[in-house]
C-alpha cells in the first residue's frame, strides 16, 4: 500500500487484513567513498531530508550529529503532518525547501523516477544539483555515514560500526529490528487479534531480554555507543509518548523498567541524541496522521516528560560513550529543538 495514502506514512509499509509488513526501500543506491554506485561522497552535494517524528529518519539525524557531518550534509526537516502529496516543507519560508526548491519530498522522487508508484518515505538523501532522490534505504544510510563518509567526519568522531564487533552488532540489531523497531508497528497496525497478540508478545519478550542484557553493561555491544544503540534508542524514546497507548503496547511503560529507563535517559542526555528529539513533532505525527487508529485526531497532553533530564547513574557501569573520541559540538544554528518539543 502506498504509505502516503493511508495510516502509517513514516516508512514503506503494507497492511490491511493481514499481518503488518514493511516493504523494502525501492531506491537503494549507495553514496560511497569510491562512488561505485555513481554517487561519490562529496561535501555539500547532498541533502538529508527527515521528519523529526519518524524513528527511521531519527537514526540518520543522530548519526549525522555524532559524526560531525552537519557542514558536509545539509538538513531539510519536513512538517510532521503530511497531506496526500507526501512530506511537506511547510516549516520553511514560503513552504519550499530553500536548497532544493521543492514543496513536497515527492518532487525529488519524481525527479528520480517518473510515475514511481510507491510510498514517499524518510529519511531520504537528495542530490542537490539535480534535485533528485539518491536513496531512501534507511538501514544502509547510517551504516554508510559511519563507514563511507569517514574523510568528512569531525576530529574525534566515534566509530559507530567498529569492524571487530560488526557480527555481534548485526545480530543484536536484527532482533531489535524484528521485535522492537518494527514490532511496535506490527502491534499498532495489526488488523486482527492473533496478529496483535503475536507482535505484543514478541515485543515485550525482546524488551525483557534487552533489559537483562543492559543490567550490567552501559551499551549494547562493547563499551561505547554503536549503531545498535542508535537503532534501539529511536524506538525507546517514543515508547511512552506514543507506542504504549497509541499502538496498544501497554503491558508496561518504559519508565517502569529501571534498566531500560536508565539506559534511554543516559543516551538522551548524551550530546547527539536528545538534541535531535522533538516530542512535539512525534506526538503530533502519530496522533494526527494515523486516523485509522485515532480518528478524532486529538493529541494527548501526556505523558509527563520531566523525567528525561533526571540523573540515570548509568555512568557507574563504566563505558566510554565516544570511545577514544569526543562529544559532538553545539547544535548548528537553525537546527535546535524548540522549547515546546523538549522536556
């Protein structure tokens, strides 16, 4: 199903009277150091288009900040509310992206492939000279930012995908994707009771396993932040605000699990994570766009966000957030989260 025409619109999806299924990214070109797909890494050539509401796009936002790619890869932030023509640039002056000139992200898709029938998803990387889409392959985008864009990384950038740990990282991420990242959607968009219950059970089984894993270690793999932590964080940070109620993932709130609550607050308070999170955009998108689940469009006032900045004490477990590197610098001007989107 076209993800811009119904229900879930922040990723490629297929659902109806069958279990929820997420489609593969249609445009899977890669931007690499050697340009083997025709797209070489080049400072200033590409524009990253995101919605701060979308967990898949939030991965790219975090990676870009941690690696210090802000000056090399410019950023376009879409309105959290779409219309039938896709993600809109209505947050920008005159309703157009100032670099691409597009009103809708679909224009970049059309410039790449006329009559493309699929959904218009974020994150998307667009070639600025041609204003055409390069890739919407969200799992690969962040891996390539970590491994192919190294010549443009800031001094002190962390290694988010260290080669000696990649097998373990991939294994951990596979379970997280299946049962947590995608699991909340499987529950939220289930069209029958058995499908919902299966997703619900898988989700909380995996969360319990992750809680056990993180009880005596600060990060998921090794003693530094890796791609695995980024991918888990983007779902956990949205859990109590939207997935617990909106997607019926309501066995317990994240704040009721001392380990996971401490873990996600630790990351949230780490430069590069919380400074990319806009709770206002997140709540508006899920509750206003998913009319099949929330036909009234009413956005709840809760939950209370005041706990996010509170002490987590996870530093007592050791670990070095950035390894031998350093934290990212200040958020660039114009990319700050407004006060209404912060705790």
